[in-house]
């Protein structure tokens, strides 16, 4: 069971214009960070797609330049300028993207025994 380009583009529509080969490269990278034994068969592909989207977002794979996140901290009308409040997070923190935040949230629903890890 392999996560597909279509699954990634379904959860992260902003990457729909990327080539299948480009998305597949990120799918391959993300596979190293998602455990089938942890998530199980029923959730693995969805979590893998989310992790792929998270990594792509961190790498700004869409090529859209900067990102906007957080609440607006200032605005200016003349020459139009908007600034966003950005929460301080570590670069490797899943909460740095909405996809990673969802992975963390879904991880809280998994009840695992420490035995066998």
C-alpha cells in the first residue's frame, strides 16, 4: 500500500500544479518519518500524505515565495502592507504547518503501549 501523488494533492491542493515526479520525490522523503506500525493500515496513507504536505510546505515546494500565517499584527493602506504575527516554533516542530498540526492532533488519538517499541 503506497501513498499516491493524488492523495497528497487531495490533502494539499496548493501542490496540485506540481509535476507527479516532484510530488513523488517528497512522498519518498516523507516515508522515512511515518511509521506503519504506529499509525496502522487504516491511517498510514493519510498521515503519510499529511507528512509529505508538511515537508513540502516547509521546503516551500510550491514556489510561491513567502507564506502568510498567524493573525494580522499590522496593516497599512498606502502602498498596501500587511504583517502577520508568527508564533515562535522550532523549525523541526510539526506545528509549523497546518499539516503537521493535524498529524500531532491525530497522534493524540492513538493509544499505544510502550512495550514493543
